[in-house]
C-alpha cells in the first residue's frame, strides 16, 4: 500500500474516532442541560431575594429593601445562636466529655433558634407584602419560597442559602450540618 494512502487512512480513522467521541459528548451534555432545565422549573425560588426586589419600581424597591434588611437584622441573633449551639454540640460530640443528653439539648436549641429566626423573617416579609399593591405583591411572592439544591434529587435537599434579606445570618444547611 502506498505510504500516502496509509497516512490518509490513519487520518480518516482518527477523524472518525474524534467525531464519535465529540458526538457522544454533545449528546451527554444536551441530556444534562435538558435535565437541568426540567429541574429549574420545579417549585422554589430560582433567584436571590435581591434580584426579585430589584425588578420592582424604584420607590417600592427602596422601601421593600430597607424593610427586609431590618427584618433580617432582627432575626440575625436567632441564627447566630442556632449556629453557636450546633458548633457546641459538634465540639462536645468530638470530645472526650461527650454527653448524649447535652448534645441533644444543644441540637434542639439550635433548631428552635433557627425556627424562631425564620418565623421573624417570614412575619416581617408578610407585613411588608401586606403593604404593597397586588402587582408588586405578586412579583415578590417568590421570596417566601425556599431554595432548592443545584444538585437536586428526589429528596429535594434544600440549597445552601445565599446571604439575602430573608436569611441574613441564617445558617445554610451545609453550615448547620457542621
């Protein structure tokens, strides 16, 4: 066989392998993008609170922003207490002075503090929403939903939350697990 023909044949085989691998990669990526698009349509807030607030008219936006920020600052001590109790429980669990009753009490305190903080945030948000026009209230309705994980599965694991007005100072699920 001619040397040029062998080179052309080898180049053709390499090109075909490259095309098959590229096509397979494109197919896998398109399936992944499709599943992410489906996940994106599931209920739950898809954007941070501030992005939702920014879509409001300027006068309303400033009022809502300041009220949500004030609510977050009021709730911050509850979330800080929640994180501190969880850290203390983790430290006690890892130490030689482990006491199951104390650890359980610390975890209960952590949960109660977090729920108290969330209740403050939600109550403040409801008060703010109650003062808005129906159009603006409808635009802000997503702030009441919770984030979903970017790596969603059927258990709908909550997403580590961003520092926004609805959870400033709130422990993320990852922080809470630490």
